[in-house]
C-alpha cells in the first residue's frame, strides 16, 4: 500500500485532517507547488482575504478579484497561480495547465490589456512552507491527507465548501470524515 506522503508532489492537494485544530490550517485545502529533499511549499486555496488585489498590489489596479492568504510564511510576499504559462516567462507548471509564478510585469501587462482574464489567476500573500522532514512528521501524526488537484478546485470560489467536498471526493471513510463537526469532542 502506498503511503499518502509518497504520493505528495507538486500539483497535489494537501488537505488538513479533521483532527487538525490549529487555526492557521484548520480545514484548509492547499495546492503543493514544490516538494523535495529541501522541503515543501504550497498555497492555501480556501482562505480569501477581505480586500481585493487592486487594493493591495501595485500594477494590478484592474484586478477586482479577492486576494488570498497563501500561508503563514513571508506573509508580505506576493505569489500567484495561473493558467497561462504559454504567455508568462518564468512560469513553472505544477500540473497540466496550472502554473506557479513568472514575470509579474508581463502578468500585469496581460491583465491590464485584457489578453488574460482575472479568472485565470489567483493571487496569494505568503505561503505555507515546511523544512526538510517536517511535512513527513506531520503526515505520520495524521495531520494531512492528499488528493488530486484540478483547475476547477484551484480557481473555485466555493471557499466554505471546498474542504468538505474535496475530502468527500476521496471516497470511503473520507465521506464520514468530511461530514464531521468542527470540534468532534463536543458532539
């Protein structure tokens, strides 16, 4: 049987287990962008912020989409996922048709000229990161599940239901886990 950690790689989803009560990651859905011997990096998909990209990031005045909290690490840095790696130099494909990063000036130009639509991009402040071996230890403690990522999940605005739907999609016992209350001990 394959350990879930062995399946983890760029382009996979990382789902907080129902037992994780730590507020930063409780019921989060993350997309992994990097996983190697040096550590792991990903972005939380279901933590939109109250303000818009145009209110927070210079050069993106036309982007009315919400900014997202990518994670607790370097929360003053801007990152982005998009579906147009064919147009943005320096993009890294993390799964077919989904790219991480690239030239921000090119991105700004493409968005401001209408070549690229805001729905094709997701902006994040900060990221979730783990040093070498740290994520493995958390997996062994039962803190995380993995799932297959898709463009529909990454660009979904169904934030409140994202964790439950994604956990439920794993089938079997996960269908029960997805329906568990926020604080199982109080039930």
